[in-house]
């Protein structure tokens, strides 16, 4: 097995870096990223789409697979073949995130081997990669006497980089690359498993050199885990995949919500009722956010007049879902457990204010929505909160922290939770597709995609972060209304309010 040589390094002052989404180009100085470059392409369509695929794409397994050759590099630099293949599984617990930051206590490197981490299906879905180049021996007097066998430089903490990766991305650290031990992002009780491949000799100073980082000021190295980048990565990946699916030559039909179809067109099944009862905490949009949503619906309606539009008075952001698709009696039983804590949870936003910024329109093959990102230092553009305003706003507390808090408060009330909402997203449904009338030709589908692109360009250039814009792109959750504890048939904005938290 691999062994470890431990060293120590002192940072002269606190160092803070911002994480960014993981891309192959950005990570290239430190190693490589392995991922399916065309996840939307099914192997059965290889023959018709081969010309648009990367050059390393080849049909395989009698047409049942696409092989992307030379997707990564493995290196065994041990002399005389002393390095042997080492395959292992790392089960990594989610790391501790405090005020949106992750502490980095150590960096390590494997001088003679690459090391590949491939995520396996696990409860958590994102992880943090922290890397650093080496200082040259001439620049770093701290190397003296350490007798490092390869790439003598200690890590250059001034050139640290941090990346947020998804579970669909594997990463290979280049031989000799300084990197932090794996940092998984998720809820405290979650983990992410990795299939790990490297070479090892069993000699400590050859296999792994670990530098423990301290600080004269006591803070060391901290990575802003950029909750915003997590949400942006999820949003952009989902949007790109949905756009590809809609415009694909192999597109067949939209995914029609059969419950909503029968509710909106009762002649299809007279007497139909939606008996799926749910229990949730919703965040209700303030007036300025509803105005923006209404304007976006108006613009989309020009290219898709047959879609179902969510009435603005029903619009909501699902902050926390306790249960879904239950009977009315099952929801009532959960509600009785929750009641003693409900008022405090619903008013949590009065003293814990999370800003949402950078709205964009996104869609899949069943619905379309407006989504936001947790704020990360953008200028404040919301109307002033109503008095009394005793809360100093700080983006260190994000919408993701609000979701975490509500989860913890519900759990502390001993209420069992079964939620579908676990991805990093903050979105309000604008509408759903009831038929293919607006998308039954390639021209119509292209017009829809172009309309969404145009709206998003307008949002980014004329609305984002602009205090004098015609519409306000920011939403401070809890403004005007606290959280709405809602029960009943909620799928399309229905149900009943059990209680509403205090707004500001």
C-alpha cells in the first residue's frame, strides 16, 4: 500500500481563494478532467451524429457504445518498475463548511504517479478540488534539509487554485501536483465514494508527501466554497443538456404532465382529481420578482402561445419539501408533529436573509422556470426591507444555508423527511407544456430556444446587478412574506397555507 512522508509549512498570513467550476482547460496545468463530452448523445445515434462528435469518438461493442479514446493519461515514473498498480475506493464524508468557507489544513503530492479519482454513485454529488504549483528550489529556502526526492519545491500557496466538480467528472492529478485531500460538498451526513487508481512502491517519501499547513495568524488557507458556483454549474449543465435534447435530430416529443393535462382539459377524463398530497415550506416571491416573472412569461408566450403558464399568485420557490405524493391523512399526521416548531421555522427568514441574484430562464422537456444563484458579493439592488430592519445583510449566509437550516430545524422537531429537492437549485416554475403544438417542428423548437437565449441575454445585460433597471433581478428571501408552510395538492401552486412566517 502507499505510504506517506509528512512535512510542515507555515503560511505567513491568512490566504483566501475563490473556487471556480471545473473545466478541462482551467485544470490543465495540474492534470486532466475525464467526463463524457457528449452525454446527450445515445450510442444508437452514432452513425447519424458521428461528424459532430469529438475526433476521439469511435463506435464500439457492436454499436451499443461510444468509446472516447485517450480520455486521460496515467503515468508510472517509478524507477526500475518498483511502482505497482494500486486500486482503491475512498468513501469521503462531506467536509465542514463554515460561513461558506472550507479550511485547507494540508496539501499532498505523489511525485512518481498520477492519481485518478472517479466518483461512484453516492448521496453527495459535488466535490472541491484544491491544487497548487510547486515553488522552485531557488525561490523556497524552506526546502533546505528536507531531502525531497522529486520536484523539490514546496507548494506555492500564492498560486493556489480551487475547482468545484460534479459527480459526472473524474479528475486525474498530474504526477507531482500538490493537492488537498478530497473535499466533498454536501449535507453533514452525506458522503461521496471514489474509485481511485495510482501506482505505489510502499516507500513513504516516494508514494506521498504531505505538507501540513499552519499559519502564524491562526487562519491558514481557506477556500470560499462558492455556493454560487455550485448552483451555476448545476444550472448551466442542465440547460445545455436540455437545449441539446430539444434541438437534437432524434427529438421525438415533449414530456407532457398527464395530471396537469387532465386538470386543464377536463373533457379528457371527466371527474379527474389530483390526490397527491404534499407538505412543504415555500418562499413566496415579492412584488418586484413577480413583475419580472410576468414579463418573462409575456415574452415566452409570443413564441409558445399554447403552453400552460403558472399564475403569478401561485408562484413559489420550494425551500424545503418534507413529503410528497402522500394521502391527506399521512400529511395531517406529519403536520401534527411539525406544529410545535412550525412558526419558528416559517419566520426563520426574518433574521436569516439570503439574497438570490442573476436570474435566468431554463427549461427541460416538461417545463420552464426562472432560476437564481445565491449572492456572492454583488451590489444590493432590492427595494429597502420594511422596518424594523435589525439584520445586517451578509452574503456569507446564502440560500443554501437557509435550506440547511430549515432541514436541521425540521429534523430537530423529529419529523421524518422524504424530499425530491436535493440538487443545488433555486427556481420558480413559470409554466409547463401541455402538448407539442408549439414544438412540433424543428423551426418551432429553434424559435423557442432562440427566444430563451434572447431573454437570458436581456437579463444578463440589462437586469443583473443594475439598481436603475426596469425590473429588479434580485430577491431577498423573506421580503414581504416569511416562509409559507403549505399542505395539500401543491404540484401546480395549489393547496392551503397552514401558516405564513413574518416578513420584513
